[in-house]
């Protein structure tokens, strides 16, 4: 059953969905020795386990590395783990509860809604220049700069410094792939440089606060509790990394899927009111984050299979989003799909805090391209970047 499941194979990366279908047909929990993970392919199990408090993004709130049967990371990796380990994505209660509550005070729906004119202005400028150039690489010209510019404006990062953010973010996110030894040195160096840059920005905002998110995070407090400087730094990096990777890949993956389904693209071009459901369907059909891992903190059982404490489960979002038990015609791209509870943003206490912002950015860039470049067409067959945890194209060359 595992023959076709090969996350390091270019063929698998290009089209993993037959392998996911085989996993679903073969059962609900499969031990995969190469990664020492339990693969969970069904929607009901993935959705349930995301909400199960017997699993966690970390185990260090309950166990030491030795108690959990794992080797501590090398000391020279410490800058990366300090940065990553103080963000809400990799924390559990009580720290996760406290930090998310404080971050939510600064990252409110009203603040996101107020960003709409900024997002639309930035999208219009990027797409306008792209159309004037006659097209090019949609990834580097529109998909990548938009979320980076939005989060940079939110944080108050000067425009002259924004080119620093993308390389730092890409290097750090490289550590989330399977067995990434060649990425470690780059990720550690980026963690040090990015943390130092943000520490300087935070110091400046402490003495001269503004309307930006960093100032709001500094001001966020609950009685006598407030965010530490490290927690603010880690939150800012998490926001940028999520925008840099997930939203960028959702944009180019989505357009590639539209080009591969010309009847759906024609439908969307003829009716822009479909855009809200189209965004959700593109996120379901080819999610940019196909897998999220959880540690098993107490024994669990999946369809009669006991998965013991100390194990790691790989929750296969991409497989769950194509599960025919939950989605009728799951393998069909249907931009008008209404019943669409995809889990591309996760679920439970780790549901993506930036989901409203991601939806806003995707709607803005897709909408602007549909209006300004109605005849946009593919110029070259794209290639997928190697990656199983984060899924995206190397480039997407188009003509206007």
C-alpha cells in the first residue's frame, strides 16, 4: 500500500492524489517507516484528531525529550528552535492559550477588514505592472510580493527593508520539510538575523508607537500579563512565514489548477461573483499545506489501531480534502461548490489565525487578474518544487 506513497519522488509531488486514494482505500492509519509517522488519510479522522487534546504540536509542556524517547536537537540549532518554539503554531496550553488570546487582541477581524483597501491597492499595483509587461512569472511578480507587502505594512517594516523578509522566511520554512539537513544552517542563520532585525524594530516602537501591528502587540496585555519580546518576535515571524508560503502557493497552485480546468476558468471569467466559493474550492482541491504533524501525548486509537504515546501522526490535509466520504465528487474541481468545510486552515485551537487575511489577499489578487488580464494564458508547463509538507510550483509563466 505504501509503494506509491513516496514524498521524495518528483512523480508523487507532481500528483500525489492517486497515492492518497490508495491510502484511504487501504485503511485509516498506516505506519510509514521512512518518516516514522502514522499516516492518517481520512477526513473524519484528520478533522477529529486536529481537535483531540491528546495530541499536540509539542510535547515539551508535559515531557522532557528523554521522557518522550527522543533526542534533543543539537545545540547549534537553538536559534531556530527558540524562534519557532515561542510562536503559537508550536505551543500548547497554557502558553498557547495565553499568547493566542493576547495576539488576538491585536489581530482582530476589524483590523483585518480595515486592511481591505491596502490589500486591494497593493494587488492593483502589482497586477497593473504585470499586465503592462505582457506577463511573466506570476509567482515572483504577483503571488509572492503581495502577502509579503501586506504583512510588512501591517508590521510597519520600511519599504526599503522588505527585500530582506522573503529570503529569511524561505530559509526558515525549509526546516519544516522532511529530513532537511542541508537547510539547517540557512534556517539557523536566518533565525538569528530575522530575530535581531525585529528586536530593533520592537525597540523603536516601544519608544515611538504607531498604528502598526508591532505596536499593538507591545500594547496587548491581560491584567498583569503581556507578551514577552521573544513572543512578539516569534509571532511576527509566524505571520510572515504563513503569508510567504501558504498564500503564495495557494495563488500559483490555484491558477495552475484553473489552467488545467479550462471549463471552470471560463465559468469564473464569466461570473466574478463566483470568486468567494472559487477561492475555497481551490484551497480544498490542491491545498498548499498537504500535511501537518502532531505528537501523540497519550495513547489514541484509530479504527482499532492503537497509536502509542511518543508517536507522531501525519495528518494528511490534502487526502482529507479529497475524501469522497465527505465531499461529493471530491476529485472534481467545482468552483460553485457550497458545502465545502475543507481543512486547509486546520481546525481546533491551532486553526489559522491569519485565515481571514489569506482569504482577503487571494480574493484581491484573483479578482484583479480576472479583471485586468481576462485572456491570461499559460506560457510554459510548470515544475513543482520538491516538498511534501509545503506544496508549490517553482514558477508559473503566463502571457497576457
